[in-house]
């Protein structure tokens, strides 16, 4: 792989923490979508213009999946700050209610796995300290920041660093959160999400999607969201949908088939 290309892509501050292999995955994706560029790349004939095009497209993909969420999340003391984080701020109004509704269905869990947790860790005070948290994030740096926060606040936890679409080992838990994650991992279709949903070893999954655009405005329709309901129905998992203006949650019971009710 072209190390210079990876370096150039990571030159952007919000993308600098990402592992090279994750960047490489998206370089290959962009090349696959553009056969002319791919051919030039393979023959080592990329012009400066071509390289710029690749850098721009890959940064765009990485930003959608990662960079934009980690912008301005730590304050000048290098500590996590809920006020600064768009995704968690969006949820502030509903957090308490969300957890009440989720645990009404799942019962109070002993172990939670939080995939692509981001700053959702800042809401664990609403869940409590009698729970063991397995917390996943993509990059070393973000895992460090999260770990520091959880340690300082005396949570029982374990960090699972890595790309959920790759072969990372997932522990068995009572509940697994996939809050606003699936939109970040799917590429062309929803096969990646399906694989992940099937492989998680938890009775309950809580899957959520934002109903807001990046600028925070309410999006009027989500034709793309029908896929998750069709997928859960095809897999024959029973689910409960909890809807708010800003976010929709699906509490999925993997042990109960939809035909049971
Ligand atoms: C929209 S944010 C949601 C964060 C958090 N779950 C929440 O709802 O507040 C998506 C998160 O998933 C993480 N992420 C994206 N792709 C990932 C992957 N392949 N493996 C693990 N985490 C990933 C990003 O770093 C980011 O923190």
C-alpha cells in the first residue's frame, strides 16, 4: 500500500488518529469505484491530480464514518466534555427516558457491550456502577481518552479496541448497544450490519439511528431506514421500536422470534 497516500489522508487533524489499515480499507473502496484510477494505481501511474482526488474522496468517507463525531470532543484539559459533542448533546433531552424504556424491556443488565461507543460513555452515570461495561472504539487514542474517563469515574470496564467489521473478539453480554453505528459501517449495502448483528453474543441488541441531518435539522423521511425492519423480520428477531424526534431505537430480542407474539 502507498504509505504516502495514507499519510496525506491522515494529515487532517480529525482523521489523524485512525489506524492505517482502516484508511487503507477506504482507499481500496474508492479505487474499486473508479476503474480508471484503479488501473493507474496498480501500474504506479497516478498523477498528482489523481492522488488529490483519492485523498479527497477517502477523507470524505472517513469523515462521514468517524471524523465528524470526534471533532471538538475534548476540552483544553484533554478531558471528555459532553457539552462539546454533537451526538451526545443531541440525545441529552431523551437519555433518561431512553434508558428507562430499554431496561423495561431487557431488565437491568449485568454486562453491557457498547460498540462504537464514542461519548456515549458519558451517559453511564444514568445506568450506574453495578454494571460491567465492555466499551469498543476504533482508534487507540479515542480508547485511551474513554479509558481515562471511566477509570477516573470508577466504572468497572474493559476496552475493546478495533474495527467492529473486522475480526475483533466480542464478549458475551446481556445487552449490546449499537447507537448510531450501523450508518457508519455500511458501505454499499447492509451486509456488514447484518454480519455484525448475527455475530453479537447478547440476548438484546439496541440499535439506533439519528433522525437529524448533520446540521441538526429534523429529516422528514428516512426511506433508507426501512431496511433494518426488513432485515430483523427476515432474521425473525422480535423487536420493539422506540421513536423520538431526534433518534429512533430498536430493542431487539435475539432469542425471541417475531412469530412468538
Ligand atoms: C455516530 S457516532 C456514535 C457514537 C455513540 N455510539 C453515540 O451514539 O453517541 C459513531 C461512532 O462509531 C465509531 N466507529 C465508526 N466505525 C467504526 C468501526 N468500524 N468500528 C468501531 N467503531 C466505529 C466512530 O468512531 C464513532 O464514535
